[in-house]
């Protein structure tokens, strides 16, 4: 794994601290935040909004995993 692939984003670090998820789930949650919650980039959000969105996205990830049609897109670590 390259150094770039090994580096966590600022957002993934925030997500892990806000939700307690593992690194792989933080990647999924970051994607859910971008595509399903904000439909945009994250850089214009306040820290408080990012934390709330991370918690919401963690719940969405659990829901996605419980749906057989979506579970394959979000494998567990």
C-alpha cells in the first residue's frame, strides 16, 4: 500500500472520532456524506455539521448493510 493510500483524510479522522467506526467504515461514511447527505463536497461544512452528518451516515451505512440489494456495496472489514 502506498503512503497516499495509507493516509487517512481529515474527514475520515473526524468520522472515526465522532462515531468510533473502523477505518474502512470511515471511508464508506465519508462517501455517504458526500453523495447521500450533502450531495456535494464537504469542505464548506462546519465541524458541527460534519459530526452530525457522520452520525447520520453511520446509521445509513447500517441500513444499507441490512438491505440485501445494497449490502454487497458495503462489505464489512
